[in-house]
C-alpha cells in the first residue's frame, strides 16, 4: 500500500514547452525518429573525408601497422627448413588480414558503433537499449526519450523479440552477458600492457641488428626507458602532439610498402603465389602440429583490429574504411610479401626479418620511424584502455578512479592516473621479465583472440536485436568468424605455458575486481530500493517533517532515481532539524554515449508544495564527464527555478479538470507538461522538467501559447514569485551537501565466498577508491556525512 501511495505522489511525465505549439496528433515515434536521424547523420565532403581518413591513420591504425616488426619472428622462432613454408605462412597472413580486419571489422563491426563509439562496452550499451539486460534497474521511461537514446522496435513474433525475451527471462543470462563483456574489457586492458611491451621492444631491437655484439640487456634497458617516458607523458594528453601521429604513421606505411616492393623485385617475386589458398593446405599438410601451433605467430598480423574498433570515436566509419582500403591494407600486404621474399633466400634471418630486409642506405631513418610508429601504436592502445575504463566506470563495473580531461576540444581524450601507473609497472615487468619477443607475442596473441571471440558473440546479438538481420546472414557471419577465431584460439592454447598465461592472469585479476565491484554496487542499490521510505510516511510527518526547518538548502545525494532514500529517514530520526528546502540529487549514467546538456536534468516535486521537497536527476552518458567545478550546482538550481516557474504557469492556465484532459493528450503524444494519472488533487501533480533551452523558448509567461491546452485563463504568478524568493533566500542562507557514508557487510548466514567478496574485497576497493564528495567536488565545510551499515 505504501508503494501505491508513493507511485501516486510521483507521476513521471516529461516536460517540454515546445510541444504546446506543435500538433498533438503527430505520432511521437515518427517525430522522434526524424530528430534522432538528423542528430546522427553527418554529411561529409570528399575532401573532408580524405582529411579525416588521413588523421585516422595516427589514431586507429598504429597498432595494426606495427605488426610487421614481429610477425615472422613469432611464426618461425627457429630456422626455416623449407621455402614453401614461407609462402604458406605468407598466404595465411594474407587471408587473415582479408577475413578479420577487412571483412569482419572494417566492413561489418565498425558499423555496429554506438553513435561513433566503439569497443565492447559500446556494443553492450546498444544491447541495453534494445533489451532489459542491465542489472542495475535505475532506468526510467523518460530516459528513452533522449535524442541520443536511439533504438529500433520489432514485431512481437519476430526472431528478435524472441531473443529479447530469452535474454530478459532469467537473471543468470543477464549476468552471463555482463561477464562476457567484462572478459573482453579485461583482455583489452591486457592489450594496453602487452602492445607497448612488444611494439617498443621490437622497434628498439633494431639496435642489436647493427651491433651484434651488444648485450640484450641494453636493448631491454632502452625499451624500459622509452616506456617510462611514454607513460610519464600521458598526463599531457595527445592533443598537443596528436597532429604528429598521422604523418608518422603515414610515413611508416609508405616506407614498409616501398621496402616491400623493393624486396619482391630484388629477392624473389614468386612469393606472390601466396595469394592462392592452396599453399595454406600444403603448409598444414607438410608441418602438421608444428604448422598448427605456428598460427599463434600468424595471428599477430591481425593484432590491433580490436584497438581499431575501440578507437573509432572521433572519425566517421567511412573515413576509417577509406584509410584502410587505400593505405593500410595494400601497404601491409606489400610489407609482408617483401619480408617473405627476403626470407626465401635467407632462411636463418627469421628472428629479425624486418630489419635485415631494409636496404643499408636507409636503415637508420627506418629505425627512427619504426620507433616513433611503435610509440604511436602504444599511445593508441593506452588511450583505448583509458576509454574503456571510463565506460566501465559509468556502467558501475569499476571502482571510482580519477578521470582527467586532457583536451578542451575533444571529449574522448582522457587520462586515468591510477590506471596509467599500473599499466606502466606491469608493462615494464613484462618487458624485463620475459626479455623475449616470442613469449610476449604468445601472451599478446592470447589476449587478442579472446577479445575477438567476445566481439563475435556480442555482434551476433547486435545483428539480431539492433540490425534485425535475417537469421541466415547471422549464421553465416557468426559461423565464419568463429571458424577463423576458434582456429587461432586452439593454436594459442598450445602456448599458454610459453607466455600465454600472462594475459589470463592479468585478466583474471581485473575481472575479479570489476565483477566484485559491480556485485557490491548492485547489492547496495537493491538494499536502498527495498528500504526506501514510503510517501505515506513522509506525508504523515506534515510540512515541517516533525522537525525544525532551518534556513538553507539541503542536497541529499542518493543513487535512487525514484522514492525517498533510507538515508533521509536515518538523518531526520537522529537529528532534530532539517533544511527549509530539501533536494534529492541522483547522478546516474545511462547506456548512451552522451546526454545533451539541455536534456541532462530532470526535476520533479515530492509531496505538497509546502513541504518544499524536490528531486533532481542528473543524467550522463558513458562518454560524459562530471566536471569538478561549480557548474553542476549552478545548473541544478537553474533547472529547479525553471521548474517552479513552469509549474506556476500551468496552475495559472488550467484547473484540476483540465489537468486530467491535458494529461490524456500528452500521454498520446508521449511528451507533455502534466500528467496527474487520473488524480485531481493538485498537490499530487508531478511535473518533470528535462531541459531548459528546449523547454522554455521565452522568458515571459505572456509569450506562451496555451491553445493546445484549451485554457484562456490568466496566469497567476504570485505563488511563483513567493516560492522563487523563498528558494533564493534559502540558497543565500547556505547549501549543505548530505551524503551517505555507507558500510556494506554480508549477512551472518551468507556463504563464505560472499563474505570474502563483500567484507574483504569490496570493502578494500571502497576504501582505496575516490569518495563521492571528491568526485562531486563538495567543499568540506558544507559536507555532512551520514553513516549507516547495509547488510546484504
């Protein structure tokens, strides 16, 4: 019964003043679809596309482009016994590059971006919008009306609807999907450790080729110095030096392509026979198990494809496709063919085929460009790691860490200090610990192939739920992808004991952290949902809430987007006073890449007017950053004052009967200002304001057209002025931020593994992560922590 009273007191309808002047009989689905398609579509000229394609080289393709440094070394760690093996390996490389980066990623997967955002969490966000698979149930129907909340609908009897129902039916399926996403995320973090290690070590290894007597420890030391410098410069961001990345990578591709043409002409043009897949069959028939295990080295030729997808954010898909088809793909084919031609006559040089195949006259310039390209490739992977950590943070799957914007121009360029130093330490440990490109390559291959498998499984759901493809197309895509990737996966399993265990250990550690954090977050949210205060209890206290109402505004922070949190009842039952105005503030992240600034805030009133209680929900996308300044508080109060003005306008132009009629009209259009749910009691009306700019085109009430409401009455502004003055005086008296300092404990009857997860691991993570007061930049002098213990 308490929940029914609460629901009646809080009716959620979205306010939008421009709806008053548009035709209410226009279908909202059609209008929203038109606006969203306009929002997403961008027209690019040919010159602009070519410019963006050029710029994408430095951000997207660095990792994939540096693979020629180490592929043949990891494929043939010993001596090459037969020239036919070189052609067979080259044929495998050619078709791997064609099937995975070109056909799967550039043509298909890149189109599955979330409004330009790539990566496993972007795919997960798409799925969360098309099916109720998000475990934390903090979404509301008004969230679906955001311009960036695009999703498709399907017939109830369709295969997509059946798949959606199957996913939503049991909680363990949602958890399994989340675990799959977390595994892919953890492997991308592993890439952020292994890519700098193998790229930089392979690049600086060219020193030893020209100085054979040099100790290997010197190469390790030089690589470690380069890595320390790379990670130490991260806090400056890539905005100031990013313009150098594209020319460096373009020069690198042109160099390796040109050297490849030279080597084919000079050594052996017969390697071009490798374009025939017959040599793949001969390669496996001749080498048996050794040929199969060598796939672990072959697959390093396609490393960087997942980073390609994760770094998609700042470029249109067409620009990336143009860069790959015109520059990246042909230059890589030429580079591998040139190295193969050199190895046809130099079987003993497989360990450093790249550097030995370089003409002597240009050796050192190529060495310098190779080192620069390795640094650019490492930077791209590190940036992708930061981005995916930020996305995991927004989905409640990672402990609260400091996120710094490094660019005023590009929202996606961020720096995560804690993760940066962890990556640096692990990267140097891998480089110095193995001292061997082969073992690092085995580890790298294991991480990459697992990420690809995760992407394939997520893409299968995307094709069914989002694209609504025919089941035959889904089967063909999934079958071909799994055939190629499971083949590679079976090969890397043979090398788990030769370095392949490293990404598994790293991923297991991060997976434990992320899953336990998410589990604790869900349990805490469920506890708050079950223990929230009923509106009947609040109404029973009366306008004074049974306390002394002191001047000022109290901002009560909560994770609940609806209902009164338990922290409030805990507060007023232990203290004899509460502020004259109470605002429950909820900051929540939605499965969208960004929430437009004008749609960020939702404001509603709780209870009758004389209670002076409001709720403000601030919504963010996983790409948005909650800034550390006073801007948030200023905009919160702007939206609160705007809400009071709009509410007074509506009360002045319509009586309680008109509310009911108007509510029915706006329910049909899915957008409006009022909806009292059939209740004619004016105090139960809950007006939701979601934007300022789009809601109120005019500052004066006389500018508004109320014809669609059907009322021509005068607007009474006395109540509005009185309440606005009251709110301003309370704001001048002081704003206090009230936050819950909760301690989560497992119940006594809980199983031992739950006690370990909650009482030790989660408690430790909560202790070392950033406090909410730091994230919201709350001054210590206006902070009030309310302690409570949750038993979950």
